[in-house]
C-alpha cells in the first residue's frame, strides 16, 4: 500500500540556510494493509521527518513515496485532499495539529464540511460520539473546549478519533503513546490493534523498543537517518543482526532474564561476529558486487559501501545494513 523508496531529506540549516543536515538517508520500507510497521530509532534519527514526508507536511529531497502505486511526493491541491482522506497522522506534539482559535466541535464541523458535506448534522453528531467513545473521551468534556484547555493525551486521542471518522487506510502514529498514562495507553494500543484488524495499515513511530515489539508485525531500525535493519518483529528481536540493533536491545531491561544472562548472550554474539559484517558476507554469498554498486552511487569511492545501497536479505525477510555504524565502530569488512 505505502512504499518508500530511497527516500532522502536534507534540511537547510544555519542562518542563511547554508549548511546541510542530512536527516534521512535513502530509506526504503513498505506498509501493507492490516499491518503495523514500527519505525524505531533514538532521538534525532529522522523518524518524525519520515512521518512528515509521508503525510506531505515536508517535501523530500530525493526518492519516492508511493501509495497504491501512485507517486505522492508531488500532489496537487485536489489530489492532496483525496490523499488525506486515506492517510492521516497523529503526532508527538498534538497541539500543533489543531487550530488554536477553534473549539473542538468547530474543528470537527470543518471536517464534515470538507469531507462529508452530504452527511446531516444529526448523523455526524452520532458518528462523532461513536468515534470519541472509541478513544474513551466524553463528548461533553471535550467538544466545547479550545485545544489549550485539553491535555496532550486528550488531543492525541482526538486525532485518532478524527482518523476513525475519516475511515482512513493508513495511519502514521508518531510517538502516540508518549503523552498517555498507563491505563489510557493500553486503551489506545488496543484501539490501534482493532484498527489494524479492520485492515488499516499503521506506521508506528517510536523510540521505545518494547512498545515496538508489542505492537508491530515488522520493524525498521533507524540509525542516523539510515535503515540499519528491518524484518519481522520476532526475527529482529530474537536475532538482531546489526551492532546498533544489538546495542539497542541490550540496553533495555529484560523482565524474563537476568542481567548476567543478557551480558553473556551479548558477549557470545560479539565473539561470533568479531571481524565480520553480515551485510558484506550476505552480499558476497548472493554474488552481488559491492564495488559496482558503490561505483554507481554518486559520491562514493569504488569499494566503499554507499548509503542506502547497504541492505541485504540475510535471512528470508530479514534485512541488514553494513556494520559501518559510526566512526567509533567502523565496518570490519569495508
Ligand atoms: N525543520 C527542521 N530544520 C532543520 N533540522 C531539522 C528540522 N526538523 C528536524 N531536524 C533535524 O533532523 C534530525 C531528525 O529529526 P527528527 O525530528 O526527524 O528526529 P526523530 O527521530 O523524530 O527524533 P525524536 O525521537 O526526538 O522525536 C535531527 O537532527 C533534527 O535536529
Ligand atoms: Mg520525532
């Protein structure tokens, strides 16, 4: 349904926009109907930038985004409205998604006028009440208020209610759980599960590994704007291949294992992988010539693993990038 291919984003920064900040580097991933794909990475790894490009709130600087085969990187006004009927987002900072001078009921009335002009006021009110009930909000507590009079968690749930009303096909959920307390959190997670059951695709953005593990069918691990590993959630969590994924997983407390067990397991992996890069090994086994790929990628010296080219299918459906991670952990094979 949604496919990102070699998506890139360079921000212009500095006083005169003279410096480049390469926030997203040749990211490829896809989300199908009825599945949750988690985009996991630490703060600043480019998750929200990707989400915003999918939602057409930011222009990409390279690559394509297609939705049902159609390129959505360049949409005209009408096409954009059709797109938003199918694709919506819920953000980390929900306040920015609301018009601060409109009370909530007016915001929803605008939604009716834009998307469902034929639906009567009474019918709309009952749909709205159903949608609010689904996100455990009381209409009377909410509708007559301005956004600043509501909590972050309430605003996030309102955005989900909005998505429900539009009956969308893809939801970009960017740290949606972050503002919710424990009991609401589980309600919203269950709601997302229900939406998935109805065939909705969800791109779930999070820095929280356990949440990613809990909700998703597949995960994409992002490091400094680049995908370093992706695959079925169980494959990635049970057998993390990339050193960065392993570091991430090793840093989460495990309820079912002692610290010593985790340490021993990690030491064993490190020993097994010493001096190896699974990306290079798999590519060689598949007969791919990295030198040629590198030479064809702009700005890369022959023999060097270029950005974005570096993902190979190490095991069925389980992709890994080059172990070159950062200066402190160079790829042993590069
Ligand atoms: N509008 C902008 N202009 C310039 N740089 C930006 C802009 N928005 C984000 N960045 C930079 O791009 C990089 C990626 O930011 P992004 O918000 O996508 O990260 P993130 O993974 O969502 O992080 P977090 O988990 O903290 O939300 C960061 O270095 C950030 O400082
Ligand atoms: Mg973010």
